[in-house]
């Protein structure tokens, strides 16, 4: 428990400070909208629609992964071949754990799917252990084609557009860019102590016990991605 606390003030002074911050928040919202508008005006590059990924019933084409919808968002899940569930990517587990209700995406003619960079059978067992229900494929055989010009082995979020039988890539991001998937971090950012991570710009004395390098890993506890523990406690098998 930390002893560091914000300054105590009266309601009027608090509201005045909040109003000043709200001006910046609104400016940020407008800038976010402007960036999204610019993103919608990016050019696109054609991708071979016949490139295959492996699903439950074997290979399917990139075109088929759209499931008939106009757009596809594919998350390229990092994978450590042959490693146990506890050693799989904390970041990818965090990102995909935030993907639950897909109907809102579907209402906009968008399919969301995971293109795991590891083998299908092994990684699919991980999906089942986590209790996720999104479409799951292995991109291991063709990830060099799908991620052309990018470093393999990182997490990627890639957006595609279908025009008839042709497929185009319209946007991609990686690393902190994938934070758009998460709601926990955005909620933490509203609190006084924030994410409590050692890279944050916080006042002296604020708790910052979570780190990539310290005992409290930012996305893991006791040697596992944080979200795995509830599955273990529920008696699910994590054997891959």
C-alpha cells in the first residue's frame, strides 16, 4: 500500500483542475478522430487472396477467412513452438482476452480472426484453454508472405478489404499500436495511479511495481500470463 496521495482540495478547486484537463482530453479526442480520418484515406496494397492459413478443417484461403464479409481484421498471435501454455506470449494473451463480443464488428461487415504464427493444433488447444471463441487459424506456413517486409515473430494487427475476389491490405500496426484492442489499460489510465508501470510519468512515490524486467511483469504474475490463472483455478487443462 502506498502512502503517496494526490493533494486534497475542495470541490470547486478540483473541478477547475478537471475542467482544464478536459480541454486537453477533448483536443486529444479530436486528434484521434483526425488520425482515424487520415487512416481511412490511406492507399492500399493487393495481397494474394489465395494464400492459405490452416483452420479446423485444414487449409483455407485468405479470401475464405473473410467469412463472406467485406473486411477482415487479423491478429498475428506470437507463438513459441513446443513451449507450455505458461510460456506463451503475455501480450498476445492480453490483447485477445479483450476480444469478446464480435457482433458489433459483424454489424459493420467486419470479421475478426486470429492468424497464429504457430502450428494449428497446439495453438488451438491454447485458444480452447483460454475459452476464446474467435475464429482461429495458423499462419505458420505462409506468414512470410502475409507479413511481407515486416519482422516475423512480433504481434501484428492487420486490416484487409475484399473487393469481389481480390484482397487488399489497408492498415497494420504492432507493439503499442495493438493497445487499441484493450479496455483494461484505458480504464487504468483514468485512475490516479494509472497502470502502475515503471515507464509512466507519475509523481514521486506513486506505485510503479510493474515492469518488463522486475518480478511483477506488466502482463504476468507468478510465471504465467495474468489471465491464465482463472482458467487454472477453474480446472481447465493447459496441456498443449
